[in-house]
């Protein structure tokens, strides 16, 4: 029995369930803190874990800021170990296993394909990629040789409502279309998370819930996109620019000019580390309340126009930083 054997009424329901769960999983409504906390506590209960301390912040970026501050204060261990994805997937896999015994394999395969949600995947991928790029640079200032590890560990604790849109819509459809109401209680744990939470970082002792974005803009082909304005925005001002499903750095480059950066670099005591042709590698010297930073400054020899890019502290030569910036631009 494949999807083409569904009744016309059953097939028509697929798009309704897809739209329902996309609306819930990519909601722009502020979370209800009480309901979000209950949803997270239900996950810990389902996994046989003690309820954690729960912290709610305005964006996924604010989660990284919170964890960065803990590391700066040597208090990172208070979070406890990340809740592993293998633990989390026990809930999902248990439901999937029960459906295996109820539905023909070819129907399951067809339905899973029908409920895939590329917009949700794109949203999650873009946001994670931007956060990784930003925080790898910041963590590299503190952790010299293994700065990728804390980033991976933080994301290992991260559970995203949009990553469950496809599964939730699929399970919801099966429960109501095929009358598998005996699975409803188990599915409710996942559904309550999707409905009530933003990105959530689960540790043994602490769970950190991010609020939802206030804005998500898409183009006519259902890709994350906006012209000259952020495509994704959060309450605290964290934002992502996107051009038809790709991270767009151009709006940021347009704001970088002599007036913005030269006085700032002078004020922060930026000194030249190396130069190559029209490029200078500048380092902000250590000052109280100022984190060490490096910038690549490019001066157009014809117009005198200046472009500045923030680069990792690991670079010691201007040409190395130029190559890195150019690779990043080509990959966007």
C-alpha cells in the first residue's frame, strides 16, 4: 500500500497537516514561558531525568552569550553534560518503531517523503551556520587549539522545533487518519515542544530556552529571503540576512566604511600586525572590558574606500586572512 492508494480525502489532508505544523514550528509569536517550561520538563521526565533549572533568553545567540559568560567565569561545569541526541531520539524512535508495526513499509516511505519540510531545514541550517561562524571566532580567542570542541558540544545540546516539523506532521496525520490514538500520549511530548519552545539547549542540570524569532521572511519559492532587510530577526536584535536561501553578508559590508570603522579601531588601540598589498591585519590590543580581536582592513588604491572584516585571532599574516575572507565570500 503506497501513498497513491490513499483515498482522495486522505491525500488532501497531507497539505493541511504540513501547513499546520510549519505554522507552529516556525511561529513568530513570543513563547509562553510557563508552557515552554512545562514542555521541557516533560522531555526530562520522558527521558527519566531530574527536572533542570530552566533559563529563558531572547535568541539562540543569547544562549551562546550566556554560556560564554559561564566559561569566562569558570562556571561552565554547572550546566552538566549535554543531553545526547541518542537519548533525545529514544522518544522519536519509539514512535517510529510502533508505526513500523502498523503501516506497510512503502506507505511509510511515501508519507515520510511527503511530509519533508525544506523551509524548516533551511531555516535551521542557515541560523546554525551563522552562529557557528560567529562563535568559533570568539571561542578561538579563549581556547587556542580546540576551540571547535565547545561549539560542537553546545550544538550537541541544541534541539530545534523546526527539525521536528516533518516528524510531528507525519505522526499527527497517522494518528488521526488511521485512528492510532494509542500513540497520542507519546506524540504529545514532541508536539508540546514544537508548539511551545524555540531553540532549546538541554544539559543535565540546566535547560536554556530561546524565544522564537519576531520575523521570518521568505521568497515566492519558499526560501529564506529578504531585500535590504533582515530575513530573520529576534527580539534582542540578533538577525540574519539571506538571499534566496543563502546567508547574505552584503548588507553588512555596505555598512562598513571609513566613518564607522577607522575611529572605532583607533579608539580600541588597533595596531598593525602584518600587511600585504592594500591589506592590513590589525589587532585590538588588550584593554579592560575589551576582548582581543583582529580585523582585515582593505583600502581600494583607486578610490581610497575602506572595507573591514573581523577575522580570527589565529591569523598571523595578512595574506592568510585575505585568503580566508575570500573563501568565505565565495561559499555564501
